[in-house]
C-alpha cells in the first residue's frame, strides 16, 4: 500500500483546535469556489451544446475526428510543457516566489521550441504520422509555432488557482470556449472546417495569453531550473500522473482513429461530448478540492467532510442525469442517422460515468492529499493502461463499441481509489448503492426492455420516472451524508 504523504503508516486523528477556525474557513471557501466553478461549467456546456447541435448538421464524422485529433495534439503539447509543475505549485503550502515563476515560464519556452523543431524536421510528424492528410501538415506546424506566445499562461493560472480565484478563471474559460466554438461553427458554415480548426486554436492562444496576463501579470523568463529544485519530488509524481492523463485524453483519440478509423473516432467524439455534460459536476468538486485539500492534510475530519460533501452532491445531480441521457441517446440516432454509431458507445459510457464518477470525484482529492503524488500516478496509470488494453482487445475481436472500454477504465479507477483511500477520510457509500444506483439500474433495465419490443414508453414513461425516483433518492443521500460524517468523526462539520 502507498504510504501517507507525511511518511507515516497511519493518518493523524484530526486537526488541532487552534487551526479549526482556519480549516472551517478554508472548507467554506472551497465550497463557494465549487459553486462558482459549477456555474462556469454550466455556461461552457450551454455554449458547447448549442454549437454541437450546429456542428452535427454541418460536419461529417471524419471532420469531427480531425477536430478530436488536433485537440489531442494540443493536449500532448500542454503536458510536455507542464511536466507536473502546475500540480506541484498548486498543492504545496508555500506560495511560489518570482524566481520559480520565471523559471517555470523559461522551461515552458524551451520545451515549446524543442517541440516545434521536432514537428518541422521529424518525418511525418507534421501529419501526426499519417493521421492527418499531407495538405494539413503546414497548418499543424503553424499551430505549433503559435504556442510560442503562451509560456506565461501556466504561471498566471497557478497564482489564480492558489488564491481560489475561480470566478476569474471561470470567466477566462467561458469566454475561451465561446471563442473556440463560435469559430468552429463559422469555419464549418463557410466550408473550410479543416483549415478553420487550426486558425481557431491559434486565435484562442492569443486571446488566453492576453487575458490571463491581465488577470495575474507575470514578468520575465529564466532558464535557472535550480529554482524549481524544491518541487522535484512532487513534480516527478505529478509528471507521471499527467503523462498518463494526457495519454488517455489526448493520445486515445489518435489511437481510436488508427485502430477503428476516423468514422468510429468521430462517433465516439460526439458521444463523449454528450456525456461530458456530466463532467461539469465532477470538475466543480475536484478542481476546487485539489486546490485546498493539501492544506487540510493535517485534519482528517475536514478531509472526510470534503469527501462526503462531494459524494452526496455529485450523486444528487449526476445519477439522475446519467440515466436520463441513457434513455434519450437513441433519439440522437433517430434524428441524425449519420450519428447512429454514437448511440451504443454513449449509452454504455454514460452509465459507468454516472456510477463511478461520483466515487472518483469524492475520493481522488482527499486520497491524493493523504497519499501524495504517488497516488495520482497510480490512479491515472490504472485508468489509462486499462483503457488501452480494453481498446486493443476490442479491436482484435472486432467490437466497435468503444464505450465499453471506457466504462471498464472508469471502474478500474474507482476501485483503485476505494482500495487506497485511508478509512479515516473515506465517506460512507452504502447509502449511495441502495438509494440511487439500484433504482437507476432498475429504470435502465426497464428502458432496455421497452426498447426491445419497440415501445415508445422508454421516453414517455421511463424518463419522468428517472427524475422522480433517482432525484428523490439522491436528495436522501444529501440530507443524510453529513449526519453520517458527524456520527463517525464525532466532530462538527462545516455547512454550506
């Protein structure tokens, strides 16, 4: 088993009384930030929903597969220039100093220069080794060169996140998503989507760089990597975790295109976009909790409260929504027959995301706070390697429902966290099983039964039943989750 972050075999019992008020204030700040980040998520999903509806009409699966591949490349570049430094700077107790910020920007600039040279001189790199057409190779080189204006973005975002300035970060992300999505729709409408994808992201780089400098100005670049030496230990763990995260989110679309073709990759990209609306709930809790959980490591009481709050509130929203999306997915295939291939992968994936996502969102921040960067590495490695193995097996035996592989990966990630989360900070989960997951499973089974006999009751009757049964059961969890936490710890819990 992984040791705790402080090197001890057991967690400390709780925080001292002298720090209790500060810890309560920190917990409440995290919760306020969670609501702000949720509002940001809603806004970005609304923008994405409206533009996705237009893109479904305007583009083909091949073009959406191209977009997924370019996004994957951007994610790889972000990882290669981050190296785990962002997580290390956000998580540690001490504030970063100007020398560290300058060194961070300098290291990013050096990494970007090496990547640009590699894309330009390595054979077939400009087409992602055959994934893109040769005509788009020059555009990928131009996109890579545009990264040269972005070195200070990461440092500015670190400062904002450490200060829990999620309102400013949310404004930045909402406006960026609006710019990118509107740009993609315009490119598709004028018939130049392939080239427009690259132009849109170049414009986005320029916008984010200017805006983030306005919010949290940074000055200077330095190649004095010695300034970053105190972060080395955490950076190694987070770099490994980031490697697997980026590999899963960014390399996997390229892997899908190579194993199954651009049509399957495009269908999956649409299914993933639909299911991503659930992620706004998970992101609201995990992003803000990661920023504060490390500073609560000394208090298992507050960490357990943080986990219980995330579990109950994510379940209240996500479980009803996931079952509802499952029921309504076939409507997408009926309205847009060219996207029928996205229905079954999306249905399988959304159920796994609804069931396992709440567990992951509640346990990951507090478990990493207790176990340290090693936990992040183990968690992300399990999710990535299991996903790739499942995709390889699926391709070998001719299964094109890639949602099954993603579902298996989610279950693997949740099981790793359940195994490694210290009992002192793990919330009670039995109520989640019997009051939300079981009713949800019954509704899904009924929906499948109705659909098998061609009945329209699946949408007309089952969908309202989802909202009635799972919403009420999830509210039960929310009402009793904190009472369970208080009974277990014997200590007061911060309230909303």
